[in-house]
């Protein structure tokens, strides 16, 4: 009889995604009893399931922080991925006692050389400088952590493909941020990216196209729906306006209205119409400033939507 090793058994259990009895995918891992159970039919698939969590318990955040024996998780937003050690600047030993004066100069030299060897190669220095620039730009744009992680990963791929050489670091960083925003459906316009960088919109667009083509990012064009939430929040409009704007864009998509036009202009026009319908009027100038388009663009898209969709609006 063939025996199954512990490691092989764990791999088999990890691959189980459906209940062998009813075919349900609602599987519950009960670590307290060491069982893998189907939530629908109650079948116990395995009763020797191993708890992968810590062996200690914590009842509040202070206890959890005190008992943890690991550091911060790995992150691509730090050039060494956050896996290196740090020498504290507190001048205290492991017992919390002050370091003697005669050894402070030696500790200072240790810190200095430790900091230098962390960025020993030119590629490390390039990534370290780029990630600092990326952090500044992302903070000014108020981008979430997942966008920063994705942008850092794209930049590392660009360095491996030798795409940074001969180009401005800031233009490549701006292009990676733009690509990450497009990938995660948190779009920012090229004008917004250019406003927090020291390169032109034209350079960012050119570098972005090169990145997309060389790295095979396969980013789909942004949709007007992607901008509704952010524009409405900045204009302080209610949820009813957002709901109506989404409905207008769905109808426009079904009829092919606005196809081939800039998504920000179509989104701005839909918000303008929805705000008029609900009674939360905003001027075309206010919406244009938030959307980064001209008032003429909003008027043109507004006329198209109203005429093609048969919307009645009291101006």
C-alpha cells in the first residue's frame, strides 16, 4: 500500500477547492478542531488539519505587537523589499541601557557603512532613488498602497529590461504610476500625473506607451465609469447623483454614444446631467476644473448624451 507523506498530503489538501460529496466550493478550515469542513453539506473532508497560525494568543493590539516575533511584511516600495536589518539611532543596547561614550564613534561608523552597503550596485541606487520619487508623487496624488506596490513592481521589471538607461528616472516613475492606476481601475489623467512631476505630459505618455509595449502590460482603455466616484466626491455630490450618472453611462454604452471620445469628458457630462436631474446643480466650470477638461468639451458631450438618449433636462 502506498503511503502519503505529510508534505504531499498538505499539498493535496491545499489543492482541494470543492467538496467531494456535493461539489460545493464553500469549504471552512476549522483550526480549533483541526478539520476541513464543507459548509453546505457538513462533510468533514479532513480531521487532521494543521493550524498555520501562531502558537500564542493575543486579546488586544498591544499584546499582539508585544508577542509577535516577525518584522514588517515584504514590500516592493523599498529598494531592498524591507528584508534588510537596521541599526537603531537610539544609542542603546539590547537591554535598553545607554551605549558608553567610547563606543559611540564606532557605532556611528557601523551605521554609515551599513547604510552604504545596502545600495552597493548602480541598479540598487537607481531603484532607491526612483522609489523615493515615486513615494513623493504617490503621496501628492493620494494614491493607495496597492497602486504604489504595483508601480514599484512595474519599475523593477523596467530596470531588468534595461529600459531606464538613457531616460529620465522621473519620466519612467511617472509612467509606471500611470500604468498602475490604469491596471487597478483607479485612473489618474496624464495632466494630474504631470502636475506632480518635473517632466512633461508628452514625455510621460511616450514612456508609458514604451512600457506597455515592451513589458506586455495589456492594459485596457479606461472607461468613463472609473471616474464617476472620484469626481462626485470632489464635487460633494450625493449618492443619488452617482447612481443616475452610472445609469446614464450604461445606456450610452449600450447605444454606442461617446465611443472614441475622452472618458473624462463623457464622465463629466454624465455627472452634469445627473446633478441637474437630482437638483444638486453644479456649473460646467466647476465640473471642468475637477475633471481636467474644458467647458466646451462638457457642452459637446452633454449635447450628444441628451440628444441620443432622449434625456429631458431643465436647465
